[in-house]
C-alpha cells in the first residue's frame, strides 16, 4: 500500500501551524455574494491556488492530516480535483475523479442525492477503484454535505474503504458534517 503510515507531524507542516494556515486560507479566499444565484455566498479559492507558497502549504497540510496508508485520493468535482491530485502525489497514491453525472465514459457507478429543489448524481469509473482500496475524499468546501455523503456511498459501493474526508473549508452553519456520522472529517478552515 502507498501513502503515509505515521500520521500527522512526520513531515514539515505549514509554517506557523494550523491557526496560521487557517488565517492564510481565509485571507486568500474571496466570498462572492449572490453567485451563482441570489443568496449564495460563493467561496472562491482561485486566489489561493494562484499563490504558489500558499497552495504548497495547503497541499502539505491536507496530506499531513492523513492517518494510515492511502491507495487513492478521490477528488470531488470540480475544485476538489485541483486539491486531490497534488495530495495524491504527496501521499504516493493514485487519484480518482468523482464526476457529475454524464461526464465520464462508461461503465460508471452512480449515486443520486437530494438537493433543496430536485436531485443530482455523482459517478465514478468502478474499474479505477480496487476492491479494498483505502480512499481519502477531498473537496474544497463542505457545505450541506449531500455531495460528500453520496461520494462516500458511491466509493464504498465499489468496494473501497473511505478512510477520511478532507476539506479546505467547512461552512459549519450548513450542517454538512451531520450527513457524515462516524466519519473522520477534517477541514483546514471552519467558518460559521
């Protein structure tokens, strides 16, 4: 198996510790009101991604929070891809994209989940997830938790063991963690 086996603290982490990293993330992330629709407060991580030093610190911190071996890092569409790939490289693991329905050529495994008005689905190519693979799930924001919960169910239906979920930001007031009971969930920055 690949990935780290010795837990946090084995690699040099971000300078200044977790509080300094949270301040860095918060300072580089823009909040865009009413995007993509009225009442939505969009968290734009583009300035953070464009800052090479900050991005490197985020990747190191996400990789450093993993306990035990990891075979695959699953990035949730779309900004999760940008974080999952370098974390996978840091852990010596493969990366697997979890896509919106209709974006992957078949065969695919799919999991639907409820939205406030309607439903959506996520998909993965099951042949990329070996039976028993230890998978870390990564995305930029944990909000209501529907996509994350569906991703966990999807990966486990393919035979994976989800070892944890890591997010750049958790929007605590939206209660996403409640849909992930008993899961190891980590966020570099928690906002109300």
